[in-house]
C-alpha cells in the first residue's frame, strides 16, 4: 500500500483535493510534481505551488513545484520533462485540475465554456498523452481522474450542460484509455466524492461558509485515492469509484473524522447515482 519512492504528477495540486492527495503520498515518502498555475498568492484562493511544495516536504515527501497551464501543450511537455529529469520517471498521474461554472445555456459565456472544456476534458487528455510514455515504463502505473461516474440521467445536464459535459469528458477518457492501454498494464480509474468536499469551489461558488459545514474534508478523497493507487494496476482499471465505497472496501466505515462539522447533515455531491440506479457506463 505504500507509495514510498513513487513519483506522482498531480495537476492542480496547489490546494484542495489535489494537495490532500499529494500530502497523503508524501507521508509515504513519495516524490510529487505539483503542476499548477498558481505561482502568486490569490486573495480568493489558498496556496501556491510553492506553499504546497513546503507542505509536501514537511510531510516527508520530495516536491517539485512546476508552473503549468494544462491548456498549453508546450507547458505540459516542459513540466513532464522536468519531472522525469528530477525524479527519473513518472509512476502515477492524477488528473485533478478542473474548472467549474454551474450556469445554464443562456448564462454561460463562450469564454467560460472554452475554459471548462480546455481544462477539464482537453487538459486531461493532453496531460495523459504526455505522461503515458513514462507511465509505460513504471512498475505499477496508475492514472486517476477526479471525475464522476457516467450517469446519464438528464437531471445532471439540464441545469449546467456545459460543465457536466466537460467533467464527463474526463470520465470518458479514463473509460476509453483503460481499454486502450490494458495490454500495457496501465490502470485508468475515476474517483468522485459521495458528498460535497470542503474546497474553495464550495466556499466561493456553490454554498459559502454554511455550505462548508455540510461537507467532508479533502482527506477522505486523499485516503481513497491512496488505496486505489496502491492496488495492482492490471487488476484495477476502468472503474468509477466513489470515495466512501473505496474506504469501505478497505475496512474503513467510521467516516466521522472526515466531517467538517460532525453531526451536521451532509451535502450530496452532483453526479452520484441513486442507490440501485444503473449508469449507462458501468464498472468493469
């Protein structure tokens, strides 16, 4: 289960879930490439690639802060090359970076539409493509996309079709690449939370401070990701995982420690099928 000595390339790892995953791996002694855009402090958003690197080093890992815009091919190529030069390869890719706008068709400017699709779907494809030659050389290579199960109930599209399509694009790529690269032993999986996760997106866009109290901490996603990334790649690919289901399989059923405000009713996340419902694309 240890990720010690493994090299992780994590997009959007300067804060939130990406940073939590990095810190969990760092406690094992992993190497972390932090590929993100934030190099200067932003009053609206916590952390930069450099503050994230400090936290990772303090947690026991080795960090490489990389200014990287995953919309730009040359920027991604440079970040991947620097990671390989520093750590000797890439064992794990976590496609975490994402853009969100929960707006309807008439209220979604094309600039915002383009941002979501360039970061979420296209960015995931681009970073995966550039990391794949190095992942193919790893002993237990994993790609983990932070994206939802493919539940095609129209309720997930009607209110914010542009965002949903951009996030589902990430999941489609994992689903397709799991099949494309199964003979090479490279695992592709998706991970999504059952509930809201206390991140800047929740606080600034969705629900504010009160909404944060109805969320779980990013650490639940980090622990679930850690469990997935420690599994044999050839035996664990093409899955749409939900965080609490992963932890239950690991014997972890008491989730109170992950609650921001224990005892407060939790906010359900988008895209999680109702119990017993069937997704159009199921688990392999």
